[in-house]
């Protein structure tokens, strides 16, 4: 007698009965669609989570250091340098910042904004336009494209910022040296970036020690951001406190976290569809082969041998569907990644193009996980073989 594998291969690809081939093809197609949908779901959710969190981290860093009571901190460069040396494998950069409410004016237009004072060595995130003229203005400013359109401002234009200092309004003139676009409306409509020293001069007046609102820490890897934050906190003075950026902006990161729930629900539904489809297909194939089952039983084949035949047959169907689904899912993901055909409402999703991030380990997990669940599901219908009588099976029509 031929092996169970050879028999399963022969009956799986047999064309003697056309409806059997149709059933097998439908099962393969349904399985491949489910697997492709799972891979696309994972790639899209990964893309959303990475793109949006990376935008927030690019703008604010990963961890913020401030005083416990919210008052300005003395600019302690030696302490910051020591902190960087103590955690050089974790920390990429530490930069001071100041936030100052102000009003920006250009010609007859004004708008309330927040001036974000940053170090001149700090890279400007999300720049879409930058001055190429080397004139080194004393007071450069970076504004968003939203403010540029609203106030009709372009590069090299001089704008005025009005600061409330005590009971007096102080005016400073700045020259637009760059325009940024983050895609997050709350940032683009609210923040302009100016040199830190300009805001320090406004706040400190004749103070001997300059102050800052706090420090921004950019990490090399944000996977263990909470444990890193705790380690940094243990090295800070008692009146300094470190806080992760996800805790500062929970509304954005909670929305990112909700995507995990949507992802899990979608994957569960797709897996159920694939398993129900495969099990139903296997039952139909077994019903069609009842005379064959009776013949094998009459010739002395064990129930285990007959079950193996159908397990192998189901494996052919499952793995063909899984591999095809992987190719389709990865292919569609790569096409979107390269060409960006699917566009989104940036005001609602914070990104213009549907983001994609392919994680190879996840794809391997989908393949193996679907296969394991399929094999477990196949055990139930194959148990039915024990209940088939050889005599009645041979007479079955």
C-alpha cells in the first residue's frame, strides 16, 4: 500500500471529479485571503503606531525633565553632561527648552502661538522649506506651513513676536528662516521655534544664571522607555522630575494603543473564517471519500493511517493558502509602501499616506500560527473516521 502522503497528494490534485477541485480551490482562496488580510492589518497598524509616535518623539523627544513645582530650572550644563556620560548607551541627546506664550504679527495679521526655545545645535524636525541665503540673522524663527498660509508669510520675511513680561509687552523682530509641517494640527497651529537664548534674555533679564523650562531627552531606543525614565530619575536632583512623553500626551498614545484592539479583533475574525472554511472543506472531502475509507478499512488499514491521509490533504490546502496569502499580503504592503496609492485625511489620522511597516517576525508568526491552529482544528473532523463502518462505507453512494 502506498504511503498516506502519496495517497493524499494524488487525491488532492486529482481532476476526476470537477466539484472536488472547485472545493479545494475555494478553500485555498479563502485561506489566502484571510492570511493576506492579517498581514495587511499588521503592516498597517505597525505603520500607524510607528509613524505617529515617531512624529511626537521627533517634536518632543522621549523623556522630559522639569522641576517638581513647575518653576524654571537653572541651566546646569555640567549635570546634563554627567547624565549623558552615565547613560551614553541609552541617551542620544539632551537639549534644554523654553516655552513662552506670545503673539506673532505680520503686517496687519496677528495670531496667538507658543514660542519654543531650542538650542541652535538642535536639528529642526519636519522642515519642508529652509533658507539657503547665508545672512545669519540675529533672531531667526521657524514657523509652520499652517501659520505661513494663514498669515501669508514666506521665507526671509520679518515678523514680530509680542511677549508679556510682567506688566509690560516686549516686542522682538524675527526673520523667517524655515517652514515646517508635522501633520499634527495641534502642533502646526500652535508652535513656532526660536533660539533658546532669545527667550532666556526675555525671561532672565540680568540674572547671572540662565534658566530653562526643562530638558528634552532623546533616546537611542524607546522600547524600554519607562525603565529608562526610572533609571534617569534616580540620577536627578530631588527637585527635578522626569516624565515620558506618552504620559504628557496620553490622548495621542491612547489612540495609538486602541489600534492594538482593532488589530486583534480583525486577526481573530480572519483566523476564524480561515479555520471554519478549512474544517468545512475537510468534512466535504471526507464525505466524498467514504467509499475509499471503507475500502482501506476492509484491506486492514488502521484508523490512524486513514486520518493521516486527510491530515496531509488538509495540509496541502492550508499551506498553499498560507503561502499564497503571504505573497499577496507582502506584495500589497510593498506596493503601498513604494507608491503610496491610498491617501488619508491628515487632520484625522496625522499622516497623508497610509503608512506601512513590515515586521518579518510577525509574518513568520502568522504563517506558523495559522498552520498550528489549522492542524489542531483538523483533528476534530478526522476523528469521524472511527465511526465509519467498512461495510456501509463501501455501499455508500
